[in-house]
């Protein structure tokens, strides 16, 4: 039996970064950039007007007032998307729309609201400073500049930045495929009827959703029965078609717990079995070639907690994400909780924030089969192995699983 | 010109909850539950063993010690998924696997690690308490109990809970379709070559990604040119196929800003135009029948910020989400910033957390076309309208746009 920290270290040491693929820009949301990106042009590409108004020479407006405006001759009009050969000289102006290139000669734009137009004569109602309302070429990005770094997780603003640079393909780290096998003779599929002794296979569903929220591809392989032949067939199928394989159940002390035997036969290297934690003690972890294999316990909550604490960081690391852990906060515990020493307890809690301080309370009974208290949890409080008593008001570390805004 | 708060209030007042649809369980992740859900059975459905071991009568083990174990006759073995007709009587035990129903007569399970088996006689190496290692029927959910409430945003743990109840279909609020039209003669598509005076259409891409991150369906309709005919055609197409329509550009003071005219002709009711904010001043908002229409400004950052501050909460409210706003924190500002009074400034900032306190610094120049400083931002600091100076060390409100773990 090893400590949770040691288990996590072993897992993360085995993670290899995914290979690189080129995807369409709109498919890259949430992926991690696998290249440094440089601008191959100035953005904006040309000086342009930030306002609808008139391109002018700023010095022409010295002393301009609403009561005694300076008047300029309008040489024409320029819309966004067009270019003009007109040169603005002292005493003249060019009507200009937002985004249109500023014409030669002009060094400022007076916005429409600060003018009065009469035929082809525009009155400027205030003094305008040189450069006012002109966006300079390259003020966003300069040609040759590094604008995004490898390892950036792509969000809407980076997608927009790529678009403005005309990059319709992006190099990203491939999203891993995570195969999921639930094991157990007691399991039936969710729309089958329940016979005595049977329960429904919920782990496939919760795990599939957890994989999806990581941004990885789930591959659900259904239920493997508690015999070597069926378990081996499903595991081989999973290994052939995934980067990470998850099994649930079949890793405990039972006579029909065949997962470990099957993986041993297939040549997988067992890195550890059993972690000093509750829930999730029977957790096992193997490596086979480039594949990571997690033997998750069968209880619904154990499975979900082990995914959160071990599988999720591994998958995010494979994808090239820099921050692979949930936000961890110190929170005030609102119960007395007794436990035996020797195991870390992962406790399902509700998280509240009040005056900048976090408070957590238990969401209900903590049995490893009790999904209801998991479904109410925003966080997992981590109670250290050596503690035997946590008292109301004590501080505990909490991994924030659902942020408030996710509700 | 209205205040940002008033603009938001007007928008949210116009939001109608989406209609309800039934979706497959695995398609419901991130949706909002549109019904209260009751358990139609006990979960677990029967008392069962939490361990691999032996089902026994606890009182048989009184006085049991490793040195002088009590010995019980093993009546047989029961695997998960099976049921047994065996009745455990004093002096006997039934070998049992995790998840198997506890047999009649037994009131505890001793785990395998605490026993020693010799043929059909098991030695129990310690005293076992009544109820130990037995999971009671209904300990997770009781038949008839309300287990999930309308308005719950479905996450992996709720998906698992539905599965355990055998519910393969879920009633949720329909995800809205958000149509996106970029307007402007200056725009070219991202893989076209750039001619003088032209820039690339980045808004369609950043908005599409923002819509996706809300959990809504984006419908990208490309570029509408700055003339009534083309703009009208695209807007009609958008209205016919969406719940929310976004346009970018064409809502300012320019001669070719036709969006307002077209929507007026189509009978849309203009709820407001112009908000006292920077960026995003020309924001406009209409209602037409059940459709909400946002006229977003054309500058890339104005568009994104207006989406964040106005469109996102509206879309989340339509979807039935309870918490529709980003987390707001008070943060220490790390610059001196001068501004004119009369407008709220939305400022792009980098957010750091240190000793439980948030600190924010500007990500770069704040021009409304400067995507680079947007691409580096984790938050939007909200500088009140009446402020003209924020000093280093002052506290400001910050909307957290990207949580640290998103990087």
C-alpha cells in the first residue's frame, strides 16, 4: 500500500506528451498549442480610423471651439474596406468610416459627433490632438513577433487571434482516447430490467462524462464479465483503440477479480496496487508500451474520486496542459469528523465562500457507493492520513471539483 | 446612453426559458435538468457486501483474536450478480464477494484479510461488529425520494446517478442556437489573401468559441456586406434558424451601418442602443417575437467583452442555469490608471492569487482592437463610471473569465 502522493507521482512520471496534429482552427478550442506562433504581418495591417468621422490634420483644429469651429473642405468619403488616393492637406478633410485606412496627409480623426457637416464643408467643434482616433499599423501585433507560446490552452480569444492572422490550421497535441470498461457479473445495462442480485452499470456513464470534461475522447466498451475470456477480449480491444484504458471493479480481493491476472498475462507492468486512501483503496496502475492503464475500484464514488485525483491530471498532462490540478483552497471545516489513521480520506463536501473565506460541509453519508452525496459535492476535502479527528473550525485542503459558476 | 447595469437588467428581463426536450443520458452533460427526479427504487436495491470476505453472524465472533480465532463452517460461495438460498446460522459462514447480496441470517461481513481459510473452515481473526461491511438497501436512495431538482446543471456525478436509477432519457432545457453574422466590407475570410484596406474576419471565430463554451450551439453565417440587401438576407436567415442572433459591426455612426435600419424594417423592437462603457459603447439590443438580437460592436475586443458581460448571462439564463455570472472577486490593482468619468471601463487583466488575496495587472494596451492583451487576460476588471483614477493598491471588482485551471 502506497501513499496517495506517491501514487500520483508514479502515474505522472509515466505520462508521455501526446503526438502533434494539425486541426482546423474551429476544432482547436480547448486543445493545447503544440507550437510557438509568430505573426507574419502587422495587425492591424495599416493605420486606420477608430471612429466614424473625418480624417484631418490635427494642427488645423488649434483654437477650435463649438462657438467658433474651424471649417475644412471635405474631399470625399472613404468606407471601410476601400482605399483612397486622396491626400489630405491643410484646410481639407476626408470623411472616413471606422476601420478604413487613414489617407495620406491626415494625422488624426475627429469623430462625427464632434463635427457639423454642411454640404462639403465640415465644422470641427473642438481641438483634436495629433494621432487621435487613429489605430496604428502593428499596434496589436508586429510582423515577426511571437504572439502565442507552445503550451497555451486555446480559448476563444486565442481562436480570434489566430483568425486575425489568417491561420486556419493549428498544431495541437492530439486529444487522447480513453477506453472505459466496467467489470462485474452483477452489472446490467441501464435500460435492462433489474433481476435479483443485479445493479445497473453507472460507472461507464459517470466516467464517460468525466473524460468528456477533460476534453479527451471517451470510448465506452460496456461491461466485461468476471471471467478471463471476456475480460481479456475487452481489455485487448481497449488497448488497441486507446491511449488510456480504465477498468472499474475486479481489482480487489475477490475470487473473480480477474483484471490483474489478465493484464499480467498481456505483459502490462504493474506500477502499484492499493493506495492508502478512502475511498479508492484497491486502485491499481499499469503501463503497457505507451498505454496507461488504471484499475479503478468498482464502487461508483471510488471510481469518480480516483478519476478526479489520478486519471484527470494524467490525461491533462498528456494533452500538454500546464495546470493539471483542480484549484486547491484552504477551507474551514464545519463538522467534527473522526477517522482512523493510516489512510487519506477524500471527503465529499459542499463549498461556500463568505467574505473571501471558504467553508465546507459534508454533503451526506460518505460510503463509497453513495452517489447522492457525490452528486451534491462541489469539492473533495483531503483529510491527511495521520489525522484521527477534524473539529469544527479546523482548516482542511479542498480540491474544487465544480466551480460555483458550473451550477 | 444607458449604464451597463441597466443594459444587463433590460436584457435579462427579456430572456425566456427554453422549451423542454428529452435527450439521451449521455447527451445531457452540461444541460440543465427540466424536471424533479425521484428514485423509483431503493439504491442499492438489496443489502450487499462492501468487501470480499465471509457473511457471518457477528455474535459468533465475540472474543475472537488472531491467537484464538473463532472457527466457522463455510456453507458455500456467492459471487456478485448471484443470489443464494443458503441461510447463515450460528457457527456457519458464506463466502461472499463485494456487491453480492448478503444471505439470510448473516448480519455482518468479515473481510478476507481478517480471516484464514482451511478447506471449508474459516478462522475469524478479530471481533466483528453487527452491520460491519454490509451496505444496506436504500442507503444511497430510497424509493420515492427526490434525488435531483429542476435547475441542476448536469455533471458527471448526476449522469452516474441517473444511470444507477436506470434512466436513459433525461428532460432538459433545450440548448439555444446562437447565430453569428459579422458585418463589414473590409472583412475577408481567414484563408483569403489580404488586399489593401482589408482585414480578416476574426469575430466569427472568437464568438463561435464563446458560444460553444456556454454550451450553446453556434450557427456561423459568415460575413454580411455593408448594404441593406445582403445584411437583410443574412439577418433573416439567422432569425429563421436561431434563438439568439449576434451581429458584429454596423451599429455605430457610419454611413454604411445598416444593421439598425434592417432590424427596424423587420419589426424588431430596439430595447437600447449605446451603453456607457469602454470598450463596447455602440452595443445595441432588440427583441423580435421570441428572439433576442445583440448588435455587438465590430472591434474584436469590444465584441468579446460584450459577449462576456451581456450575451453569456442571457444564454445561460435561457438554458435554465441558476448561476449565470462569472465569479466576481475583489482584487488589488497593481497599476495607476487614469480614465475619464462617465463610462465604466472593462479592463483586461492578469489575475494572480497570493495568500488568499487576488492581484490583477493589465495585460497590455487596452485599445478595443488589441486582441493580444485579450488573449493574455484571465479576468475583466470593472472600473466604475465615476472613477477617474485607480491607484496601485486600490481594490477593484474583477470578473474571472478564465479560471487558473483552464490554462
